[in-house]
C-alpha cells in the first residue's frame, strides 16, 4: 500500500469543525481545519483531519497537549518552506517516531480522552479547537505531521501514532511516520499535540508491527527504542 508521509507547514485558514466517520464498530472524530500552505496567498489550501477521539470506551485516544514545547525539532521546522515536505522513508527527525526518537521527552504523561459524544466540548477536542483558533488569530505557523489523502482536494490525516495497529489496520503500520500537530507562536512559545489509540500496541518491529509481548503505549515506552550509544 502506497503511503505518503510528511509535514504540512501552513497558516490556519478556517475555523476548526468537528466531523465524524465510521471505523469498524466505533465512530472516530476529527477536527477538520483548512490550512494554507502558500504563506498567506490562499493558493495551497489543504484539509487537516486531526483525531480527537472515539465513542468506543475500548479504543479511546491517549494524548499529550503541551503548552511549552521546547524540543530542538522546532528549529528544523522553522527552516522548512511553507507547504508540504515529504518525509516518506526518512528515519530521522523531523520525521516522527514516538518510540525511536526523543520527540516526547519532557512532555508530561499520556492523558486518556473523554468518550466522544458528538460535541467539541469534551477533551481533547475542546483544547485542540482553542489551540487552532488561537493559531488562526495570531497567524502562527502550524506543522501538521501525517499522511496525505485526496478527497475533494488535498489533505493530511493519520495525525497520530502510525504503528502498532492490528487486524485490518496492520497494512498501515510504518515506523518513522507518526503524526502530530505543532504550533509555533514565535515569541509567544510553541505548543504541541500528540496522540495514540489505546488499541495500538507496542513495542514494534522494523515494519511497525507489534511484537510479542505487547501492550498499549505507556509513558515508559516513549523513546524506549532509541538506539543506545556505544561508549
């Protein structure tokens, strides 16, 4: 299965809107926001579909919403041109792998999402909506990490952990293709949003498939597969 992964650097061009889609026996919810990758010219509009949870208590979303994100990746991101930067096949930052790099260092603990009820007033939908609204008001740079799709135009989705899935989702597993949203308010700081579903299992092998034994991602798994330096 062909998968294109990368970063879309853009400005917020619409109000975030909650949408739902069927996913097996559950309903997944995303905040959809138009992003302008043309540095404000309005000629490179993409849809971003960012996961905020499900209505299935057995497959909730774990998330980290960081208000003061200080990882050095921010400097790499600032050097990128507006628009899409493809990172398919990249095995180093700025591609993301929650297990194989330190991008989640000092970002707190995983929080469990609310069961989605069709509104954007539950968490993390409420807080992410506020973050994206603020990004639009302050003309901040938004970096959406994920996979491309085409449905009534260009878009980016799978903005979550993209390894450790099982069953029918096994073919979508990849390492170094995890999704996230990072918002750069320049002099006012950097915020970040990271997610993983509780039914995604780690650790993973070189294909991104869960190994045996496996478990839902925990705080201890963050960066656990970073290669150890030999003295």
